[in-house]
């Protein structure tokens, strides 16, 4: 178990922030790294051509370590939607085939598939929320020889309901179907191993559980797709781009590996050092220990909230870093605002009150959250 790491963040004592699934607060080390990058632009004579490669490659390596992939399998992207657009561009689907998604899935992992369906005649099939909350079982039941691709998360963004991606991935492969993952709501806090799950594309934005900057992310691309088509054609991704003097010797060939999919201006001199600092901290804590620590914390909240009529998914069907609380009656419309007025921050997604803590939370935060929820429910 990791003790509260609040001292590594800049969160005043009176703030009880349970909203990492919305946006994580910044580690002090990440802020310092970002300031260093901003300052650096004031003195461009200190930036050398090799710096356009060394920072991105260090970030790539650290992300690869986090997901148990090779650095060459990782592309640097600007957002989950950017990576998902690349995946949708490179996956083939045809009339009569299906694209599997979950009910109420995050829109970045829907719109690109709607476009693919429009251009190919494939059909989007939505797996409905199962009454027993077992999404793994529900997805497995929807996989057949008509499925071209399943576009899924590791846990549902509204309430943290968990999917067993290893089992789902194995069944998809049996039918020759592809697996595209948006793990923005789990990467960093929930371990994942691409060698076991074997996704075709795995995509994550940085600004939530990776504790990194906004407008930045990473994408794992399986070797089979590393000769695919990017969605923009920038010069840094072409072979030999290290030689700035020779850039007008235009090249058809790309840099090796997933680097062909890197976003334009991927060598962002403020964001890259921030992402590196965040990834170093996550790897030091390890996603496994983060998950165990947050599972204990959300378990404690769930137990206390059950006494005031707020129910949540069974422990084994939800990710430990997420808690979706529901009440049999309508919740007060101003509940979130009432809590925010008291400096307690949570979200509402779908019908769930979404509690998403991180290692900056402490026992005092938990006490305040539970008391405030109890008071708000009693006032109804
Ligand atoms: C599951 C999931 N994916 C992706 C994102 C962010 O998407 P994008 O990077 O396209 O803005 C969010 C934001 O809430 C999310 O919950």
C-alpha cells in the first residue's frame, strides 16, 4: 500500500478532489518540467536538431515500459481521438460486418467508428449494459464471425465497470477480428500488458491517470499495422529527418516502427518533459501498487456509502481506481454544486456519481466526502 502522496502535489488542505477521471491535478515535478520547457523556447539557440528526437524517444520508452511493449511500437499523439482516427483509418471493415462498442462509451471511441461504418457499410453494434454488470460476458456473447473490430475501454468511463481484455482479445483473435483499446480512463492506475492482451491499437490521453499534460498521448501499434497509413504527413516521421540540411531530399520511406503515426510537432518542448516526469513517477510507484492502494480507498468509501443507500458495483466487477455510486431514488439536482461549494469535487456520468481518487487523497478527504453525501441525502 502506498501512503498518501499529497506532498508531491499542490493541493490545499481544504480541497477534497475525487475527480481524476475528469482531469488529474499536476505533480509538482511535472509542473517544474513544464516550466523548464516553456523557458527553453525563450532561448532557441539552446535547442539542437537531436533534441527533436531524444525527448520523444525517452517518452516513448517510458510509455512502452508502462504497457510492456517495445519503444518502436509506440507513437506520440495529441489526443485519444487522434489515435482512434488512425486506428479507424487502418482497420478494414465491409458491408455485413460489425463494429462492437459498449453502451454509453466515451464519444472519442464512437465517432471515428461511425465514420468507418458510413464509408464501408459495416454496422455499429452496441453491447447493452448487462443487468449483472458483467461486461466481459456481454462482450464475449456479442463476438462472432461477423465482427471486424471491437473498440473498447479497460473499464467503463461512467462507473469503472471492468472488462477482462485478455479473455475478450483471445476470442476476437479466434474470429480474425481486431481489438482497438482506448485506455485513457485506466492507464497508469490499472496494469495492462500488451503481450497478453494483444491489441491491434491501444490509445491513451495523458491528462487523467497518467498525471501528464493535456493535448498529449500515446498509442501502441501492433507490428502488423506499422506499415499503415498515417492521418497527416509530417516531415519528422520520414526516413533521414535527423539530417535537417537534407530535408528537401523528399523521402517516401518513413521512420521505422509506429513513429510513422506520430503527430506533427511531436517534439513539444514543454509537454514532452512533463510526460517524462509523470511517467517516471508512475513507473516508480507502479500501476499495480497504485491499483491496490486505490482499490482499498474506494472499497472503504463504497462500504461507508452503502450505509447511506448509495450502491456500487461488486468489487470484482469494477476497477479499483473508480467508484460509481447510485441511489434508488433521484439524487438532488444540485448535489455536485453543493459538494463543490464545500470544496469536495466529484463528477456525475450517466446515472452514476463518479468518484475517482488518486494517491493525493487522504483519510480526511474520505471523511469529508462521506459526511457531505450523507448530509445532502438527509436534506432531500
Ligand atoms: C474514456 C475516455 N477516452 C478519452 C477521453 C478524452 O478524449 P480526447 O483525448 O479525444 O479528448 C476521455 C475524457 O473524458 C475519456 O473519458
